[in-house]
């Protein structure tokens, strides 16, 4: 191999390792888009990331996480962002996060932040 080929190969290896190390964050970013489109499932995520389902599972396991854990974290982060927009009604926030009703969203939000979303909005956005 020539020096140029070695550099090219090293660069390729570094890029692929970097991508593998950040699969949870890549998935998190994709889930934000998929949730808004109503397609927050593993198959849609695999298509968006251009990975097989098995590869996604393996890479997430290597980072000691899972699709469900990343989805839960994505929803929790996005919920706070959406609630900060006073123009969005709670039902709209629930729908954007992939919940079919406010009750399911409220239950999930309480498990993340120990208070209902309406209270969170009132408490943290009035300041």
C-alpha cells in the first residue's frame, strides 16, 4: 500500500468508529424527526439510519442502551422543549411525541419529572 492509501484507510476506519460510538445520539436525532412524523418505531429508525435492525440492536447494546431507552430519553427531552412553547396545547405535545392521548403522555411525563406536564409548564415557564 502507498502512503496515500494508508491515510485514506485510516481516515475511513476513524470515521466508521466515530459513527459506531455515537449511534445512540444519531438515533436520538432521527427519533425527533420520526416522532413528529408519527413513525417512531425501530423499523423506521433503521431505514433512516440505513442500518439493519440487528446492526442497530448490536451497536446500541455495545453502548449499553436499547431502542426503547433512547426513545424514552428522546421523548423526555422533546417534551420539555415542546412545553416551553406556550402556543402548543398539551394534546399537540402528546401527539408530537407519539402518544394517542393526554393521559398516556401525562403518565409518562410524571415518571420522568415527578410532576404532570401542566404543572411543569406553569412552574418552569412562569419564571
